[in-house]
C-alpha cells in the first residue's frame, strides 16, 4: 500500500504586494497540490514579512497544530529570506519543497510579483543552512508544477515510513552469492529498512503445528484462483499452504513488510520444495514484498518502490541482452498484480529438483521503470531505467523437463542496452508500471543515495 502523504503548506508574499494577489496565487497552488492526492494537514496561506513578525508567528502556530512529513514553502512573490527561514527553522528536521509560482498576462503585458527573485534568494540559503530541499518553479502560461511538488512530498513521506520498515530474511547468502549481500547497518542508516533474520528451522517447526482448519482456506484459495495446466500432486498443494502459513505467521508477529527466503540452498535442497507458490501467497494474500535468494538490497528496493507507488514491485532477472532490449523473466513466480490474465501454474521439475508448482503466467506489458539498490565501491546507489515491456518471443531455459515451460517474461525495450549493462548492479531488478523515476530520484535525494 502506498504511504499516505502528509504535507505542511505555507504561502509567502512580500508585505507591500497587494494581499489579494498573494492569497489568490497561494490558494490556487494549494488546490493544485491537493488535486494531486496529497493530504495537506496544516497550512498558512498568506504569510508576509510584516515588521512585527505577526504573520510568521501565526504561521508557526498553525503548522504546529498537526503532523506532517514535508514542508512546502510556496513563494508567490518577492519575500525577504528571513521571514521564510523564521518559519522553516521550526521544522528543519523535515525535507522542504521550495516552490516558486509565476506571473500572468493582463492586457497583453506580463505582470509579475517577482516570485523567482524570492526563490533564487532562498535556494542557496536553505542549502547552506543544511536543509534537504527540492526547488520547483512554475513557468508562465504552462501547467502548474504541482505534480513535481507532490512527487517529492510522497518521497518524503515514504522515507519517514521506511524508518520503521522490516525485511525478514530466512537464512543468509543463498548459493553463496555476493550480489545479494548488503551491509545491514548501512542499509538501516541510509534507507531506514531493518533486516531481520529468522531460521529455516523456525519455519519447519511451525509447519508441524499447522492444522487442517488453518490449511483449508488457503487450499481453497489456490483451487479457486490458480489455473493448473495439469492436475498437481495433492502433497504439493498441501506443502504450499503449510509453508506459506508458517512464514506468514512469522511475518505478522514480527511486523515484516517484505520477505526473502533461502531458495536454492534452503527450501529446494533442504525441504525438497521450490518456494514459488509460497512467495505468490505471501504477496497476494498478505500484501508482502517478496524476492528469493536472501536478496536484502533487492528487498529494500521493493519496499522503497511500494512505499512510493503502492505497487508490489515484483522482480525479474535477465536472460539475454539484445541490441535494443533485454529478455527479463523469472524461473519461479510473479505476483498476481503483475499478471496479464489468469494465474497459470504448471507442475514441473528442473534438473535434480523434485516436482514443484511453477508459475507460467503472462507478465503485463507496458511502460515501466526498473530499479535496483546496491553498493558501488562502498557507496549506496540506485540504478533507475525506464523502458517498455512487450510480450516475449517463444523461448525456454535449458534444464526443464520437456516440453519446457514458457516462463513469465517480458522483452524490455531500453533507451540504451549498452548503458544499462555498464551500470547493472545484479540479476534481480524490480518493476513498477509507468514512469516513477522522479519519485525514486526524490527518495534518493532525501536519503543521500546516488542515482546512476
């Protein structure tokens, strides 16, 4: 679920500017921002630099009446810097948006209140005072930049939410991979995401205590909502329900927002059960972010994207690079939210593994944003790329029992495959539909993450 965006809003104008102009401009900006879906919990719309400081005192009092995650400083004309800073200093622990409005045309001439004189005097000052600030300016005769303001506000609210987010990981370092490792202290410090480890033994002990009464509704959900290409082994369905319920219990007790499981060296090797259906149920029934292979940086990426957009941000990994696109798919599952049509499951085996329940659904096509959080020489970075996903050609991964399944996949058209390959951080990337790059960039700016 997308984080609720709570905003404080202050409109400023110089004391000698006609008040009705300042009020009119600030009211319109206020309504434009509300129309973007943010929750303005506190506001003061007509603050001037009056000599006695009454407007500043009133604004501070009105803003302190409610909680918010970001402060919008709306500049409707020239305003001496001290008046804005006097208000902002009471909330300097919060990110701020410096939003300059614009003039208008009247009888063939441009009329201005010198909005950008006010913002340009303020921007450098706020930066030098140590504020986390986003500068947005409107352009005359163009649509209000309220969406840019709202995108940053959402990023600020998401950043606050993630300060208490938990990612549960069962086990550690599946397949002894390097690319899925992370410095958990750094991850907590920078993003707020806490990595909490639990053992596979805890899951298996809980499985032994699952009752028929607990299992029945999960099995009923599977039978009603999953289309099987052929009849699965009853034990496979029972195991899916058992393992899901065990992990779900742990996640609810420990307040996890996301889960990653030890997959190849864990559930497949030790339990003899590929965990694809477990991930599906955790996502579709519990609304958890899920990714295999103890991918902690990947799980944190999902939590960031979900807090910003409300989307599940499912993962895909790369099979082939082509001249203008990449083939990205998964050898296990996709969440229902990413599925185009029915959730389609086939019983299948891969290599030495016993039969599992493999998701072979189609992936929704469309314009999308791919992201991954990672470390580059000790610095946390976020790789962001926009593309368009189209239905893939017929393909298969060698090793599956013939006839090999058509795995969930997209061919993702990219602006430059070469540039993407030069920056790629790992095999798992996370998908949001639409262009959400500005929101992700704003989150990164707030938290000191370099965008590549």
